[in-house]
C-alpha cells in the first residue's frame, strides 16, 4: 500500500502509522463527561467500504494526514494534511 | 579545566570503499534547525537569504550550496548546514543548534542508487530524484534525511547515536551490490 503525502509525494506504507478514525479530529467542546466523550473515545463504526482515518507520516515530513480509503479494495481515495482539513471544517 | 576532545561519531568506521563505491563522513560543520513561526514563513525565508544567501526550500528540495545549504526536513522545518545562523533570525523562526545530533555520510560512485534501494523505500530513480532534491525517509529502520549532491553522490543524515548501525547497514548493502555485479 502506498500513500501520496501532500508534502512528500508517493510513499511506502512503512513510513506511516495509522491512528484511527477521523473522529479524533473533533474533540468535544465540553470538559465534563458526556455522551459526546463516550462517542469520541470509544464508539466506532467498522465500515466495509469508504472510511476516513488519521495517519501519521512519522518517517517523512511528520505531518498528520487525513486519508480517505476503501477498507474493501484498499484503494486510497484522497489524502490531505489534517491541519488543512481541520481549518476547512472550522 | 578538563579539555574534551572532539570525536567523530564514525571514528575508525569510515572511509569504506567497496567495488568503486565510497562511504565517507561528510563534515558539514554546524547544523541548525529552522522552523518558521506561523505566518512568518516569508519573513524567515527573506531573512535567511540575507544572512547566508539561500532561502527556505520548498518540500523535498534544498537551496544554497556546499558550505551554506538549507535542506527541507519536514513540515515547516529545514536544516541549515555548513553555516552559522545569526540569532536575529529567531524573531521569525524557532532555531535549534543540532550540530552534534547528526552524522552525515557521503555515498558516492557508479550505481549509488542500487545500494540505497536496498535500504530505503524512496524512489531515487535519476529521472525522479535529481541533484538538489532532498527527502526525509528511512534507512533501514532509522529515520534519515537524503540529499542528492551530485549525479553519483548522496549525503545521508542520520542521528548520531545510530552511526555505527548505519555504517553496518551501508556496508552490507554495498557488499551485496558488489556481489551481484560480480555474478553478471
């Protein structure tokens, strides 16, 4: 599997570390306990198909990436810097 | 007062010469990490250009020349090697002296890409990775910075603490390439 890093270009998967679903980009606003935190920390779908995840390019530019990929075909559909994606969401 | 002797991280390990390929230590002099503050990228680049004659490189590139080079080393960061960086740049960028944190190798000779191909997943095909190009990737299991300095030469920066392992990896790869060449 190869991931096209927006900064480094097309790179081998051994340079990357997966963190998990993009839910981790959207930390709940409240500081107390709430169902939103339960969801943020623990509740995940397990889709057979397209999903978005956070990957860390630790052996390259050290950027966090948001990777859209298909868990069935292993196609990488879209890669962007998590910082850009976050700004886009705000 | 105790006088400490400076010692190369690869003392006694290099130079190596195997089948026309040479591995040497490249004494780069000072190494300074430059990480421009948010919104200060252009100002930092301009100030650096005024100081050492080379601007901040774009991703996967380097600027300047031997003795005053700036190498892209990651998101929002570059290393200035060979020249001191004046403290005035600190108003635009975070500066860190990393001179003693790195060992820099120079691997040179015909077919240098064949040796590196055994050690890194980077595409170093001459049509893709050209002189002046730089990349962060892995050498074996070690993080490394690769810089192509000539048609047949690369400089590879490795953390100093891993110098011996790096020489070992280079030597095995150089011997393997030489052995394969002897077969054909």
